[in-house]
């Protein structure tokens, strides 16, 4: 239990410039009576050392847990003393500013030429005299800095914070961060609920509600390959399931303005996932979790090993195995479209024949899934389908992963390095049985002339998707140092392969054939034979793969000396080749799958390249300027320059003001060079007065309505080969106040404007805006409308981000730490066309206010953490912002969900030799989700916790 330095101090240092974090002391001061630190726990020794020298030491408790030191005696200088305490622990100290040191795994030893015939100093026999002071690279800058100062807001999620959260997937860690939005596998698979056919099943997250295309994900500073099976709604996204948390050292998030540094498509920001590397020793761990209700079980086993190689290199190997049982809607009472207990209507899907919502049951009701006794004397039983009872609240996961990292110095100040990461993830997602409205021929025994049958294939069963995602990532590179300049040259390949096998879909040609021969029955009193069910619902497959090859190089070092300090420069280049392959089976290619979107067999590739430069200029000892420029070139889209400028000013010792402005650029992805979501050829109608062409097939409304003339049109989709890149501007303004070494507060304001946004053109919904989308026949009469992706959209988002950290050490009761991060989105203005109204979607479908807080108490061998997650209320069940809250089945809709607060408790005990035991209780208050949107089935996929109170027991042993 650190009393002077602990995990949340790391967050302060990386999130904000550390102001006055250390008490004044001379770098070479020695206590009058020297040091007397006994051998024992390294954590206790560091606390005593920092207290004695009035220093600030920054480290995570997990980093020093179960490490021991040989102690310290005598009167050596501070740096030598610190090196002696760390000798043999595999750790080193990095000076981040005067009297402030960051502890981290020991870096590579840089080979030095030893002059011939020069004897080693006598003091060498006592051990090392200094600890190597290396630069620290922070996401948001390519320049290695000796201080954690940046004009961009930066957030660090430490390994200790990840452990204390109790989350077992990277998706869960990121989706609950303030300012982040989660993209749940079920939403991704069904195009946000628009399709019954689960085409993909990835889990991802993004910043500021701008979607996954605006957030750049990196692993160790390098791009990840996009998900191999892509959806139209998301365009391209990064699957987070393939990175086990046991392999993650920490996560760095740069908010906005990072386009010119890491990629022009990072319009909203960058998430950099740093994996473990330099490590000595071995570690094994396991965890087991189960809900209070005895379901949603999960297990994890992992092991890692690290060792130094001859010549000063190192090797690290880690394996991970994780399984989690699925959770289905029927296991939670609140997952239902029957909202009567919340004052709404019964929205369950009615079965039977009829018009509108008035259906009656056909003959017997055998095998009816849900039965309600009705007061209407005409009908005895009402048969309904409750869709949310079948769907996956939490997908089942079966994951295996291997990761290894190797580095070896050679020559003079040079080093070879390589890493390999291989994962295989099986994700099981379930949706409701296939359902549709059928018009049966009059000669069929179950048909009734003039009616349609609302029918679901319960005898076929729910639609089940098993997605197997295989990731193969490797990197090889050489880096070194020459005359204070660091250089790096690397070659990397990222490969994401997806195979999706789907059961429960319906083959349209087979159903038509079986209906014609009258071998397929729709009367539940009769049973369809297994052979018939097999024929109408064969297994179908979708496959896809994304391969990303990258050659990159960088050079970074001092530029010149200025009165305010040393200016630094970083330059680099990237050359990338992307290859996307889609492999749907014949059933999808032929359009045989009922209500499935159109899929194409395709292979596409693209070459892109970029060069960048970044400078950090100290104009004055209290004034710094950051500037970066990036030139991107994409095949078919030419060159684009993306600049970034930042300013940091320290008017007071305890106050820093910062601001940044940047521009972004994103060429259409390979995934977007396709048709938007469509279900084959469908028919719809449009008001004749809203289109320029006369109707080929006119139709009028009912007499009791407006009496206007409408035109029937065939709605199809096409590929738009004329897509243009999206562009963006980003502005950030903030202040960091640190009046003492114990307290830091920051407040940041962001504004992002994305233009030429790629969106589906909707001619039926906005006929006056998209006249060019309507198609005439050879005589000039309106017969069709085409949907396609185009650059008509724009989004403006703005908001506030708050972060505060406070630590309070006590003499007898350990140390208390308080951490608070919050996000408030005050505006999310979206426009589908320059002439369309701009609508504010802030708080629409997702909370506009989120807060994440923690209270941490370290006492002796115990660490106790209480986490609080608050989500504001959400607007739901409206067609669009500003529309009225309508009724459903004559019941008034409730269009605002209540706010929610979730509590998590984590207990960790390290009193056993080499052991760390933990107990995490998630959703301590056992809050039940509440959502009044009928289509959501009672909860929000990305915000709510569907499991309830959950217990996770973990143990780790370090050799």
C-alpha cells in the first residue's frame, strides 16, 4: 500500500502536466543521519525513501507488488540511492522533472564503448551509481519528453485501474469511460437492429458519438487492422475482442486533435493500447465469476514469463484463455416488449391473420410461445412473440491468445525487436426466431384469402450466429540512437479473418417450393417434419478478411537550443497496403436468404502513404508551442495536408492553460465502397408532389386521410464510385490546476466539426433533397428510387470534460485516493443534407452526461476500491430530436429513461508471500435496467448492465 506514490498518481501525471507535485529539495541532498532502510518489501522501502527525501515517486502498486529490496545504508546521493533500492527488481526510475520519478520496467541497456586501459572506478564494486534516465513517449505526441506535458488532453487507464474495475474485456473497460460510446456485438451484427440477419459480431468503442470511423485504435503505437466483416452502418471498425486484458499494460487516450500525429482519420482522438513487454520472472493467474442469480459464468486463466537474454536483451511470452457463458433475455424479467408494468402497452409481436395490429389466432394454439388470457369474449387466447426474450443480452465468448515480444541489442546503440500476437475468438450471438408477414395462396390449407399471416418460425428456433475471429499480428524492426537522435524502422502485418456461421435463417426459394407442394404447415397444431425444417433453414456462412501491411520509420531528437529550453523535432513516414476480401456463400450471393441484405463477393485493395513532422518549441520557460503537419496520400483521392497547432502557457506555478487546433481527413474506407444496407428489391411510395417525374404507378390515400396522390416505386441500392473524403476541424481549450502535490483538477472544452460526412442517401424519407436518386422509365415516368452512400452529411459536437484527483495519506490508517472523471455533451448537431434541418442529438439514444469516480483505500496489505458510474437520462422512442412523444397501441409512450448509478467494489489482499487475491463485486446495488423504447427490449445495449450483481474471484502468483 503506497502512502506517497500509488496508481492514481500515474493518472495525474499522464493526464495533466505535473505541477508542484514534489516538495522542494536539493537533488544531491542527503539526510543528516544517512539512510537506514532494512531489507524487505520494495513498496515499504520506496515510501520511506520518498518521505525521507521529500521526493515524488510515481508507480502502480501492481508494479511493485511482491518485489523485495536488499535495503539501503550509508550516505549516497539520491539517484544512486534510488538505483540501489531498485537493484535486482527489474525496475528503473525515469526522471520526469525535478524531484519527480516514474518507476517502470527496466529499459534496454544501451551498449557503450569502454575506453581501453581506463580502470573502472572503485565505487563500481558497490553496485550501480545511477539509474538510466530514458525519455518517456506519451500518446498524443511522437516526441519523447522528459515531462508529461502536452497541449492535448490525455487520459491514462493503468493496469491497476483495469484490475480494480473487475472488467474482463477491453470492450467493457472502454465503453464505460466518460466520452466513449460502445458498439455492442449485437448492434454491429444486426446493423443497429435494422436487420434480422446477424452479418458480423465485433465489439468496439468510439469517442464523442462520432462513430468508430473517427477514433483511431493503435497497439503499441501502430494501427490495428479493421474488422474483416464490415457493416454499412459502421463502415469500418476495430474489434476489441482480440486483445486480452491480461496482456495490457496500460491504455492511453488522446482526446481530439491527434490527426496530424498518428493519423489524419483520428478526428475524435486516439486510443493507444500498450502491451506488456520488459518483464522478469513468471506469473500465473486465474479468475472465476458468476452472477448473483447463478448464471453468466466466466473463467480466465493466464500465464506470462519474462527473462533477460545474453547481451542485454529480453524475451516476454504470455498466454490467455477466457470463456464466458451467454446471457439470454429470457433469463431476466425486465427484457420484454410488454411495458404495461411501466405504464406502457404490450408491444409483443402478435401472431395470426388480420390487418393492422388486430390479429386473431388460426385454429389451435398448440406451441404458442406466450399466452395471455384476454377479456375480449371473441378470442380465448392471444398468441404473441416477445422478441427480447430470445436475444443475447451478453454474447458468449471463448477466447485463446498468445503474445510474445523479443528485443536484442547489437552493434553500437542499435537494437532488433519483434513481436507476435495471435488470437482466436468465438462469439455466440442469438436473436429472435425469424418472423415475417406472409401471404399464402388460396389453395394452401392454412391460407385465408385477403389476409396476411404474421408468423414466426419457432419450430426452426432462434437465429444463432457463431463468429470465429482469428487475428495474426506481427512486427519486426530495428531502432537505435546516434548523437542524441533516436531512429526506428519497422515492418508490420495486421490480419483479421472472420468466419460467421448462421443458423435459423429462412431460404426463400425453398419456402416457396414447400408452400406450393403444401408440405410446409403454418398451423401450429401440425408439426413440420425435420426434413422440411432442414430444407427451409440450412446453415449459411459469411466470411471476410482484412490484411494491413505497414512499413514505417521515424527519427526524433533535439533541434536547437532556445532561451526557453531545447526544441525537439520528430519526423516519420508510413506506407500501408490494405486488402479486403468478402466471401458470402451462394445463398447470400443469389439472394435466397429471406430479408437478408445484399452481399457481394469482392476483393479490394488500396495503397496509402503519409509523411509527418512534429516540433515542440519552448518559446519561454513558461510558454511552449506544439506544431505538427501530416501529408496523406490515398489511392484515387490525391494528397491532403492535416496540420495541428498547440499552445501551453503556465502563468502561475500551479496553473497551466492549454489549447490546440487541428484538421482531419479520412478517405472512404474499402468497406464504404459498397451498397448501403438493403434487402433486395423492395417497394415503397412517395408523394407525387415531392418528385419531378410523373407517376408510372399512382396510388391514393384512404378517403379519410389527405387524399394526396402517391407513386409506387421500386427501391434498390447501388455503389457510389464518386465518394469523396471526409474532413474535420477540432478545437480544444483547457486548464490544469494543481495547487499541491495531493490535488490536481483539469477542465477541457472540445469542439469537433466533421464535414462531407459519408451517409446513406434516403430518397423516400427526403425526396425533395435527393431528386437525382429517382429513376424514370424510357418514357420519363417514375418507377424507382436508388439508395447509395454519399458525402451530404455533417456533424458538430461539443462538450466538456472534467477530471480531478486527490490523495490523502494518513499516519495510522494508510492512504485514501479520490478520482473523478466526467463528460458532458452539450451539443451533437447532425445534418443529412446541407438543405436539411440541423438536429441536436445530444442525449438522444445515449446519455449526454457520464461520470466515473473511485475511492481507493490502501491499508497495510489491503487495497479497497469503490467505483461509481453515473449515466444521465436518455431520450428514446422518438423519430428524431424535437418530435412529439407519440402513443403506441393507444398507450402513451414514456420518452425519457431515468438516470442510473452503478456501484462496484474491489478488494485486493497481498499479505501472502507472492500471492495477490482479489474479490470484485460489480453492480453492487443490483440496479435493474430501465428503458422505455420498445425496440430496445427493456435496456440499452451499450450503457446498461444486463447481468446484475456479479461476483469475481481472482488469484495471481508471481514466481
